[in-house]
C-alpha cells in the first residue's frame, strides 16, 4: 500500500486515517516490524511529523536491519544498487586490485558471500577521511548511465561540515570555477569559464567557541568542491591542511556525507537516505561532554 501526504500531520494520525480498520496498537506493530517507509526510508517513530508531498509505503516484507561490516554499514541493498555509510579513514576504492581494503572491496566481498556472481561498480567517491553515504551499482550499464546523467539523477547531496572559526553569515552561496594542475590539488578561480563551474550552498547549524558546524548542499559535484569552497569562505574544513586548515581537533577531516537523495536508475522512484552527524563533530559544540 502506498499513500501521498496531503497535509501536515503525524505518521500515526496519517496511518490511522489511511488504513481502514487498523487500530493504533496495530499501527505501532507495523512500525515495530519495520514495515512502514517514509520516502523509501524505514520509519519506526509513530509521532514523526509529515508534510505534504511525502510518500508513505506500508509493505509486506520487513526492512532488513543495516548490515555492519568493518568500516562500512550497508543501509540499503536491492537488485540494482547498494547504499553504504562509510567510516572516515577508509578508501572509497583501492588504487590497485588486491591492495589496501576499501569500501568497495569490503562491500563487494560481502555481496559475493551472498551470491558468488555479484559484481559491484563505483559511480562516485568520498575522500578517505570523509565519512558518510555512498552508492554503488551492481550492473556495468547502470554505472555508465549514472555517470553520464549524474546531475539529473542526484536530487540532493548534503554534507555536515565542521570549519575553523565562526562563520558570521547564517547562510550563503559560493560560486567559482575549479581546476586542477597536477591531479593532486584543486584550485578555485573567480573568473567565469576558468575551469568547471562549482556551486555550493551553506547554512549554519551550530556555532561554538572556535568552530562552526555547517550544512553544505552541493548544486554541482566537483572534485574537492566543499574543501576548496570552505577555503574560499575563509573558514577551512578542520583537519584539512591541504586547503588551509591550521587545526585538527578530532584527528580527521570534518566532512560527513549526510544526506543522499536520487532517482532510482531502474524504478525511477525517489530514494532518500540520511546519516547521523558524527558524535565527534557534535562534541566540539558541547564542551561538557568532554569533562
């Protein structure tokens, strides 16, 4: 069963009106069994606020618990693609076959244990020290399709970012043209056409004594875009000495791929995934937690 939300309400109230003859106890049972999905994401909270336009699905098949692997959490898996939550410090994909472990090799090995014919293809990457959501696909043609139509397929990529200093603006937009000279570093130019156009939108989430937590949404997805744009802003990402940071209070890059929304390349459905803000990010804004 699938329903569209048409007014502001809560999940319990919506399901009570939408499913004829279902008691509140029965609805709570559906939630506990992980049979209710909000915009393709399993939901167990009966008091979740809903807004018009959201899609509610009540399924017959229980959503699987996330699979925990070393450095990787599989949050979604179907016949066509896999969405994972990668830990910081793990490569997205190893440079050479059979070398260092990567999110790609760990996830691929897990899938092969379930089906020896399984194959896994990468369509985008996160830096080693960036944590968060990534997508792999299971068919070569899907890899080609997504790479050729990446901007049209991805609806939203949003990051939790901790930067040095206190960002004065509550929100803003950064536009520049990015280019690389040696393959190792990306440079930003204000000159139109001097590289690939890059657009980032940022919003302050929290301000602390020495750092600011931002939500950064990518309008374009260029290499090292957020890292370069935060340097342009005058507030480098913590731990990013490559792009101007002088501090590293959490001993990793302050970048976390938090929200990933896209059109499913086969079904066309809107898929939405969100990862929690890392606890080491939040501790910087709650000094009492370190006492």
